[in-house]
C-alpha cells in the first residue's frame, strides 16, 4: 500500500461564495503526497482522462516501473470499492514520476463535473510545473460531423495551444489533423487545454474519436500515433505491448457495464 500523506498546504482552487441558497458549495481538491514530496517540477506532463486514455497509457507506458508520488482527490468522489493499491477500475487519480524525474503521468480515472473542471485544473498546475503538457482523452463524435467515420472506427485529432503551434510551425509532418468544427469539446479536457492556452504553455490535446458509446479495442489503438509522438518528444520509453485485450479484460472483470470513453 502506498504511503501517501495529506498536504493541507497544497489545496487548489477557491471555494465558491455562498451567494444563493441553491448554489452548491464544493470543498477544495486534496493532495495526498508521498513522504518527502510536496510538489513536482518536470519537463513533460502526460495526462490521461477517462478510461480510454488511461487504459492506453497504462498499457503502453511501463508505469509499474515509475514511482507513485501523489494522489489528487475530489471530496465528492466516493472511494468506496477502491483497492489498497492503484487499479484500473478505481475512482482514483494517481501521479506517477519517472525514475529520471523528468516526466510525470497523471491518470484521472474518476469523472470530473463541468463545475469542478477549473478547480481540478488549477489545483493540478499549482502543484505540478511542466515545460510541456500532453493530454489524451476520448470523445464521442456523431457521424454527420465526420463523414469518413464508419461504425466502430476511430479518428485521431488534436488541439494545440498557440505557444506549441509556434514551436512546431516548421515541422512538415504531423501525426493527425486538427479537430475540425463544429465538433466541440467540454469538461475537463476543455478546462486543461484552455488553462494552458491562457498562460502561454506548450500543450497538445489528442482525441481518439468514436461513434460508439462502448469502450472498444479500436479506440485504444487510436492513441498509438499520439503515444509514439509523445515518446519521441519526451524520451519516455514505451513498453511496446499491443495486447489491449488484457487491460480490457481486467476492466470488465470488475466493471462489466463500463461503457464511457
């Protein structure tokens, strides 16, 4: 079991003022840090949101060889049923640091409401400083928005901050197109990429688009070009495993009705 300790000084976000009785009051996010840690400063921060991205990262990066240094908790997210150690099925958000301390991976496996997106994002970047941010998420996309999207097939798209576009403007090759309109993103992915844009940070959001609500093998494979690009840029070593069926079976064994991307 990991030895993580609460750090009251690293709570992020301001609690909303109770201006009206119907306004729901949230408690600030809480960080549980491993002993001798209270914050991180890395060159590369890789964030996985929702099951598809978390499973892809877990399968492609040998995180069992990394150090778990922190856990980011939202007081309203129930921890009931979580295992003592990190598990693909838990409502958890663990922070992993590479052995060389140059990179960090955040796997956010619980749902963050739209109302809590800013608090979560602000708290994350108050505690983890990074020169470059890679964000992975799954996005349901209806067929009319993407005529080339056939049933059960994936499309990889990206959104870059202005700072990153300037940095990569001379690159002739790209692994995927930019996300076209009128497709919109919201929730935590929108909150994180907007935060980075407003602060002039170099960040990219990779989206594996699907037309099915079921978590499928194709969705996980859709992240492979993004993961290869992340490894090339950051130096993070990929495991090379293509056996996504193993992690999917682990997920379905405890959460058979899990469908969201």
